[in-house]
C-alpha cells in the first residue's frame, strides 16, 4: 500500500512540475512519518523513499536509532524547543524549523559538542508567513537578521526557507502564501546572499503540494498521502 501511495505521489509531482515546465527531479519529496512506526519507514525506504520528516525531536532520535542501518536523510520539521535540540542534532537531521537566534546558537553549540568541530548541519528558517499567533516561525520583518546570524555560524549551513500556511482544505488558498515567501526568498538572494543564493523552499503538504510546486517549491513534506491518516 505504501509503495502504491509513493508512486501515486510521485506521479502527482510529475504532473504538477509539467504544468510549469519544471524538472520533477528538482523537487525533493520528504515523507512525513510522525507517529508512524519505524517498520513503515523501512517499508517506504525499500520502495525507494530516502528522505523522511519528523516533528518530535525524541521520536526522531529514537527512530533514527531503531533503523540506523538505513542511510535515511532525516528532516526535522516540528517546533524546536531549546532543551530538545540535542536530539535532532544526534539524528543529523536537516533542521527545517530554525526560528530564532537562540535556537540557532543552541544548534551550533550542540553540533560542535555532539558531532565534532568539522561538521555542519543543513538548516532552513521557518517563517511565520500567515502571522498566526499559534504558529512558530520567525516574523518576516526579523527574517533578514536571523538569516545573517545563521550565516555567521560555521556549524550551520543555511539552505533556504520553510513555511506552513494557515490551513484551508482548498489548496488555492495557500497560493498567496507560497507567492509571498517566494518574494522574501528572492529578496534575500538579491541582498544578503547575492554571491551564494539560498536554493531551497520547503512548502506544500498532502493537500496543497501541486500548488506549491507551481509556485517553485523545492521540498514538499507529505504525510497523509503516503502513510494514511494519523
Ligand atoms: C504533519 C506535517 C506535514 C505533513 O502533513 P500531511 O497533511 O499529512 O501531508 C508537513 N509539514 C509539517 C510541518 C507537518 O507537521
């Protein structure tokens, strides 16, 4: 079943990419496996799925140990609490949800102590694009300052931006948020990162990833369409 779901999602990616003349190979599928057992992750991996996303730092750490024999690319996509940063670092995950200078500094500190002097973790900045009180993510007006700070830390490699737009079952409602983050992304690349542009935009979930791909997403995070309801 998971194998079929993955090929169905890959087909949807292909169709959406074709809409705007994009190469589907430029879109990374992160299978969101939160709350699902490691055995299902193994099954998906066997079906050719390499990147997996987890929301809870301890769950990520435990699963990365349990199936440590698989060369999985882990993505941490949940809210990061300062005291849990170490678990995500231990799993050597791509950290998609850096949203404050404090969290960035704690990540850098943990990378240094847990992974050694010469290691750097890839990360993205989560932006609170819908200005929602209940959501994490940096406010757009503080984005440039945070991006600059992360760039000064040798333990972190800033790759791009991540958003979770306000939920609406109609995917078209997500489009303005995807367009807004794309504008902020372009602006950063014209100013702070003119020499070495950010490359990743993580946006799009089971219900709206086609629209995200049309709006130049490079990482989509898909849970339900692969693993079923949680
Ligand atoms: C759970 C989750 C997803 C996946 O959502 P689905 O609707 O199940 O595809 C993607 N991104 C984040 C941040 C999540 O928490």
